[in-house]
């Protein structure tokens, strides 16, 4: 343990209201701590530069999953384990369940939360690609009120986001509008489990016969933020699935993503694999579901 | 008198203590008034120390601070050469070089203090690669950057090239690898100038630490005491480095007058302690058109890092294993261990052999392809046979049958049917499957005259209650020393398993049975346990107290009567080389090892051409290891070694940044998990070896040698791409496939 423990301060307010008041009073001083699965790693390594934390782990206002005819709304503190166990999510949002299943180990899945995964701001996070594909909206709350923002556009750059210092995420809302869409998720990590993504791909498409009526695609670990690939989507929308459309889309994708070399992988690998995953996704659309035995194909039509 | 324990999976001797949490590892030990120690490291790969300053905001007066000038004896880690300082004094030669030691009662404050020490170091140009070191771009060690070189000559290799039908050349590389024992390195020291130095800690070789501390403090043998605490794995990583940590803890204890504990966290352990030597091997091979090896020229180079440490011996084993289990009339091997400005590389299961065997077993597949034979047929024509000689002129006296091992491995893995099916089905598939194998051997015990120099001793002592204690410095590090010694002693004496006690290695009370390395504990030290046990029995029989066909109760009566009349009942045994063994260090000629374990391993892999991920789907390990003493522990050694070798082949990539390990965390140094490792199917052949206990040979390192080439051969079988380095990361496989695709397009 390389951190000097006495240098850190932790407060644990008993209500959301109290937590928001503290944030309002001393913005930028207190940083929320949820499951701690990212922060504790930095703490252990002596690399946690921020010193004052506000534990929100016990706040019941940030928990629970609510299902209405229009939406499934997840409390900010919904853990990966809870995501995997939820019947409606399993049925209608399989990409999110798969992302949760492939994040960390069981201990991390028990502690790690969706909102924590979002605000940690890692471009290699596993659940954000699925949230982008599902057109997620997030509710930001402060002592002064709350606002809903689309998740797309939430991240403004590497580790920067529209969240203000006095705000926290309260809920994440998934519109139940993707019934009948084909879905694909594949995380390419450094090994099969307990791995950080080198490339992560989530895709969903609404097909009419052989034509892509509508499509969503988001990739992790290929840009400073988890990236919704709107230009590649546009290149595919209303196209018939064909080798020509695939090739064109792969070219657009190459222009749209900006992968880098780092400790885990190379820019060249990330680009090539991102294109290959796009092709695998599109082949699956063409093949009407494709090879079900393949582990990458989380296809679920509802 | 019954013999019933050898060959049976008796419970581990210390298993109960481990699973119930009773076992005490070094970090479980707390001494009154104990301080914690920390190491300030150079952070510069090569340079001169100009100054040390202590930053503000730290109560330095509360700290014990040690630098090179505080060393009472010699400032080197006594091992082979005396070039590695305990604390840098003037020059630094790698980025993790210890410069200052700190101790304080509060370990978290210690970390703050470590960060506040500033070293002013004038940087010199460093050397990081084997090539730069060989080319003497900078002279960073000695006169020529060479820690050691060997040359092996058999026949006349210069004459074969003209008459060879085929000449095949290749270059192969292997990367560093971290041992990743579960328990990180740690030591506690009590050191009082008038009394001496005592250390407790995690280690493989108590007498190595003992020797190093004697030199460091200028103390006689009886003033230094080294006690092994329960040890959570070693794999070679606790062969030499514990001498460093023990010295550091003892220096702090010496100066402060208090017990000092130093425990490395995982990041420090990964970055600063030894790893497997990276290597480069070049092969030039002459073959006749009927597929017989005519000549082999092998150039083997390992990167030793900044100091000599064990590199000469690692190089020796790698050199001797480089020609593999084949007969070749003309062989020349030139090998060198070079200096670079990386932390010293050291012992790791296999000890040089995994490097040179990877090169050979990849190369022979290329040779086979060049002459139009299958890999298995080419090997069949060249396997060494009883009566033939190895590259060092050792005559194979045992009934080695590599052909049989190969046949069995191929049948068990369904090799022929699967290669045929994969060849049919792979085309057009995104997931391509392949089969590969490797044939190899591993010499048990120290190389050459090493065991004679060690002259190991084991002692047994009987109590009046008829219990027998084994006194040896051989350590239990998770591999089963305590268990197999108990089996061997109990069977030799016809006693129950529980009648045998293994004394904790403590240099004040156990004789030097040598280091716990080199697959020697069972075969060499186990044989001494057996001999000492028989000596004990003979003493009792000879004195008339023990009748023929005695029972355990009879044994107890005999012990009691003997001790009452004659005093302590002890028996010791010292290593004697098997008859007919000769080795010449000067010419590097003769019997390199008393015996070898022999093996053929087969891997089945799938390569995903979408993501370039490689998975091992099935693994068959067939080996001849002499008598298997404990089937569960032996199979566990093979399974663990293969899993570790899968990491070596496919996952474990040390990322270097200016001579420092960049990915020194388990989140980014990727070792395979349970889901990345296939079922490992282990099969033993048992040809008893006359000079091992009950016929046993060494087996602990063997599984590390063959898995990587088997896997990379399987990747070639799946994709048609010949890869010449490990680890094979998806990124490098992608590049290799792209090169092949381009070549196909051009053709």
C-alpha cells in the first residue's frame, strides 16, 4: 500500500440531500466514491492524487431498477452483478448484460457501478459502448435541481465530461425502443477474463429484409472517449448489406476512430480489429443471426 | 517392514496448516519494536550518483537511513562474481538499483519518505538490447560486456556444409518473464553488532543468504543465522534475490538496533526482482536428403541485465539443452551472456533451457518443412538413442525411447486425425485450428560438476519415541519437499508417514543440502534422505536393537534402547556422484547431467482471425521422469509448469521503458487465468533411475521447456505463418499474418 492513509479524508453522508449540499458548498473539494473499484487501485499504488472523498455507496436514492412501458431506469449505483441478474435487461438489453459479465472479476462486479464506470471516464470502459447503442440518457442532480442529458455527448474528451463539480449522476434511463433490433457485442481484452479492453464493440441494427433501416455503433479503446460512430452509422443507414457496403463502412470507420499505441496494444491492431469486428457485426446481419456458436455474437431478438 | 507410501497421493505434510491459515509467512511475523524498511532506487538506467537529498515535510530524525557507507563488511552480494553492490556506491547500472534504505515504525509514512528522497544522478548512455551490448556500443560491464561465454564442439561442423543436401537457418527470440509467486519477497532481520545477524524470510536457498550475509557483515558462519519462513512459491525468483532483501533488512536492523521487516509489494517485486533472461538464438543446420542431421551450429545469447548474478549458470544450462534430444555427429555451440542496463535477470524454472529449446523446436519444424518431411517423421529419424552421444560427449546409458513418447503423445492427442481434419476445415473459417508438438529433455540436478562442488549433506535423527526428523536446507516452497522427503524416509525405514518430521530449514540446525533449484530436491537430496534413512536403520540393526522384519513399535523400542545406551541417534549422508560420471569444466565436455527427464508435449490451438487471439484448447503432456514419488504433486508440477509456459508463449509480455518494467502490475502484466488454460492431460512413463530415491528423477522444470514451442508450432499449423519469437501477442500475430498475406498476393 503506497498511499499515506492519514492524508486522505472520507465522508459518508446519510442522504442524497446531505451529499449534494456538501458538493454545493465545497465544489471540486469532495469527489464521490461509489464502489471504489477504480479508486482503490490508484490508492494502493500511491497514485490517487485527490485526497477528499464523499462515499455515496449507501445512498438508497441512487439504487434500484425501475421498469415502465417506455423505459428501464437504473439507479446510479446499480452494480454489474445487479445488471446481469435483471430479467428485463437480459431480455431487451443483452449488450449491457454481456458488458457487465465481462467487466473485471466477481468482486469488481459486486462493487462496480454503472455510474462509476461512466464518470471514471475511461475510454476502455466496457458498459458505455452498450449504453450508447441503447440511446441512454442520464440524470444529473445537484442541490439546485436535476437535468436529463443524452449519454451521447456526455464525455467531452479524455476524462472530461459535462458533469459539473456539484453534480452527481442519479439515474440512467434506457428507452425500450430497440425491440426487434439485432445486437452484437464483443470485448477484445488482453485475456478471456479479468482484462481491460483493447477494443470493445457494441452494435445494434434494425433490419428490413436485407436493408439496414437504422443502426447504432459504439466502440471503446479507439479514441479519447468511448465513441459513438455516427459517421459509420450514416454510411450504413438505408444500405443493403453487401460486400461493397461493408468495405465502404470500414473505410469510414478508419477515418472516424483515432486509436493509439499504449501498454496494452497498438494503434494498428486496434484499427484492424475494429474494422474486423464491424465486418463480423455486418456479416451477422447478412446471415440472419449467423453462427450462434460464436462467442462474440450476443444476438438476441426480442 | 512395509513400503507403501512412494507412489501414493498422501496428504501434504504442511497442507493442514496452509488451508487452516496456521502457516506463518514472513509478513505474518511481528517482532516487538519492529521497524518497516523501504528501498530508494536509482530510477536512472546508468549514471553516477552526485548527491542524495532528503525533501521537506518528513520527520527525518525518526528514520533510520542507510547508504553504502554504513556497510560493515563487503558491499557486494556474494554469489558467483562480486560485482553487484548491496547499495549503489558512486555508479548505478540499472533503474531499480538500491541506493538508500529507510526504516520507520509506521509503514505508510515510510512510503511518503521514500518519495521524498531525491537522488541526483548524472546520466550515462545506457545499453538495452542484446545487439547493442554485443556490438559494444558502450562498454557497460568489464572489458567486453560479456559475463560469460561457452563453446561446445563435437565432430567437425565446418566440414558438413559442403556435403549437406539442405542447409536451414533461422533466428529466434524469447522475452523476459516474471515468476509471479503468490507471496511477494520479504524478510525480517535482527542484527546486533556483538551478537550477529539473524533473518527470517521467504526463500529457496537458506545457505545462499547465509553466505551473502557473512560477506556483507564480515561475520563468521556461526554469527549468521538464516531461517526460512513458510514460502508461497519461488519458481527461481527466490533463489538469489532474497540475499539482497535479507542484507537490506539486516543493514537497517544493524544501524537501528531494532528488528526490521521489508516486504515488497507486487509492483516493487515485479519491477525490481529478477525475471527470466530474454534470449536470441541463431541456428544453422545441415541435413541430408534422407532427413538426418549432419551438423548444427548454434549461437545462443542471453541478456543478463546489469550484474552477473546467476547468468553464467543459466547460460550453461541453456547451452547444453540447445541441441535437444537428438543425435547429431557435428555440433558447434557458441553462447554468451551479455550485460545490459536492465535489472539483473535470474533464475526461473527451466533456467535457460526454455529459451534454447524454444528456438530448436521451432527451427526443427522449419527444417522438416524444407526437406519435405512431417515434423514427427523428421524427429523420429534423429532422436538420440541409447549408446549415442550428446553434444558434450555424454553417452546415453539409460533406455531412452523418445519414439515411444512421441507415438504415445500423438495418439493421446489424436494428432493425426485432427491435423487432417483441421487442414480440410480451416479454409474459409474465421477461426482456424492447428496442432503442434515439441520434443525435449531436461537435465536434473546441477550442471556438470555442480553437484560435486555442492557436496550436499542431509541428516536424519531419531527420537526415543521412534520418530525420525529430517534435517536439510531444502525448502518447501509449495512444490512438496516436506511430503516427498517424508514418503522417502518412511518407506526406507518401513515407518508410517506421520512418524517423519521435517525440520524447518534454519542454518543453525540443518546441514547444507544445497539450494532448492534445478529439479534437484527430489532426485539428489531425496536420494540423500533415502541413504541417511538406510544408514539409521543399519546403525540400529548393527547395534543389535532392531530385528529383521521389525514393526514400527519395534523401531521405537530400538531407538529408545539405542539412545539410552549411546546418546543421540543420527545418520547423515553426503552426495557422491554416480559411478562413471565425468565432466571437464575447461573443455565443457562430458556428462552434463546425471540423467535427464524426457518429454513430448502436444498443443491444440485456435486462432481467431478477426481478433488475432490465440487460445489453447487441449494439451497433452507425456513425460518419462523415473519413478513418480507422489502422483498428485507430480501432475501438479506438470500442470502448473504448462500453465506458466502458456503464459510465456502467449500472454506474459514485459513492456520495457528505458530499462524499467513498465507494466509492473497484474492488471497490465497479463498472466493466463483459469479460463485461458485448457485441460492439461498429464501422462507419466516411469523408467526407474538407479541414483534417484526409489528410482525418481527431477521433473519440476521440465514442463516449462516444451509448451511454448508446441503452441507456436500449432499456430503455424493453423495459419501457415511461421513465428520466431515469444510471447506471440495478437498484435504480432496480426503483423505476421499481414506479411504472409502480402507474400501470397505477390506470388
